[in-house]
């Protein structure tokens, strides 16, 4: 059965975005600097990279806040939500699920396992609240982050 799970944030877990102690704040500060460095390596100016890093952090924080916490995820009844495509579309109507499934060539499934319905509601809110330009920045970051091990020495070093 095909499954849709929460994700889209690059820090190790949702608590990294929400804890307010000094250590967590420092980790987020360093993380935003890392995002900016990666975007600068991707060709952005220092000022644009800093502005874009703030956008990435905002989107990732919203996604993390919508995600199910690790304690709730330990209980199978919380993550085994069998849904039809129509039900998933109602969770996040701003996302074209049928088009996505067609593009990834997975159109035959009748039912799907949705691990965190609240996450997809939160994703829909984020899609509605952020302009397309913000999503382009977020996706540029995701591409740079995931591709870093295969790029030049500067990317590999910054990603390390």
C-alpha cells in the first residue's frame, strides 16, 4: 500500500524547531546560517541567501509544528490511517494529488496509508499562506541540501 508521511524539514525532528532553550535557539541560528551558506554556494548573493534562509526556516518550522510528535507516532493506531485519494485531497486541497501520482507514475492504488492527517492539513495551510516565490526558495534549498554530497568540494564541506 502506498503511504504518505510527514516530512519537509531538514533538522532531525520537530522538537528542534519548537524548543525554546538556549541550545535549541543556537542550533536554529546555526542552521539558518548553514542554509544561507548553501544558497550562496548555489549562486545567490549574501543578502539574498540570508533572506531566503529565513523563508526556508519559516516554512520548515510550520511543517514541523504540523507534524505528529514522536510519542504519538509510537502508537500504530495513530499512524495507520487508510484513506482514498478523495479523502487525501480533502486534507490538503491546495495540492494536486492526482497530478502528483501521475507524475511519479503511481496512479493505480485505490487506498493509501496516511501517517499524519494533521500534517497534511498543516501543509495545506502553508501552501495557502506562502506565495509561489517562497516555495521556489524552499525547493531550491531542498535541491541543494539533497544534492550536496554529489556537488563540488565547497558543497560537501558546508554540508558536513
